[in-house]
């Protein structure tokens, strides 16, 4: 594997330091939560270690009031949107002072004051919701976009294709971000789709697409 080439031109040292801090923060929280998992103090944890740059990069690229539809490995979105860490930890440990008031301990929550819309367990439906928010932006002529995360496994669901189709036909200001970590639960990518890259699917809808290195925030 070749080394990642970071093209720093155009970024100030201050911006680079801020991005680095944003990457470190979710990693430290991840390590803490994994320790709690090993100690039996929490029941489960969906780790996003190694995927921090995707979440942080997307959150930092959008305006603070533009909606982001997250998944269960997007801790970096929550930290990059400056969510109070004390309340975030209360949520992640199932305490009443968390966002869901102890009804949930994982990432099935959002915080509209931070522009984050919570997920549900099965991935895919958040794409249609993001398209709906984008439609509202367009009708109100707000000049904003919405962004929805999804996994490569969810691209095999019907709702993925429905969302892409309506977004393309209505020319909605929405970004669909596919995180491809190679496995949809236990299903590998070569067992799931025949195209070379998932971005190729955008061609069928007349949409622009790009494939980027998810570990390179620049």
C-alpha cells in the first residue's frame, strides 16, 4: 500500500492544526468506549476507528446549520459539530441526561441544535430524508445542502436507488456519501455488486460522483 499524499497547499497551519485536533478527539473517545466495552461496562460499540477523516471532513466542509444525516460510525460528526462532551458521554453510556434520556445508548439520536439528524438501525432511509430536506432548501431558495451518510451495504437497498433518482430528477442540493469499508455486516463487496466502483452507479441517474481516499481529510 502506497503512502497517503497530503496536499497541504491552500491550507493555513492554523487550519491544519484544527483538522488534526478534530481527528484526534473522536479517536480518543473511541478508545475510551472500547475500554468500557472490554470491561463489560457497556454492552456494544460500533467502532469507527480508521474512518474518522470521513466524518470530520464532511462535517467541517458544511455550514454549521446544514443538516447531516449520520450513521453509527460517524462519531466524528458529533465532535466536529462541537457537541458538549459531557452530554455526549451521558448519551453513549445510557444516562438520563443524554439526548434520548436513557432510552437509547448508541447513535440512534440526533441534535437539531447541532444540525445532526439521528439514524435508525437499518441504513438507507436517511437518504430519502436528506433529499426531503434538500427539497425544502431548494423551495425556500436558501442556498444550502444536506448530506447523508450510508454504507456500501445499504446501496443494495431499494431506498438508495429511489433517493438517488428523485434527487437527480428534481436536481436537489444533496450529497450522498458512501462509506465503503469492505463489508456489509459479513457480506464482502465482491459478493454484493458487479460494477468496479460504487460511484459508477451515479452515471445511471445522471449524477456527478467522485471517489476519494477516506483516510485523507485534505
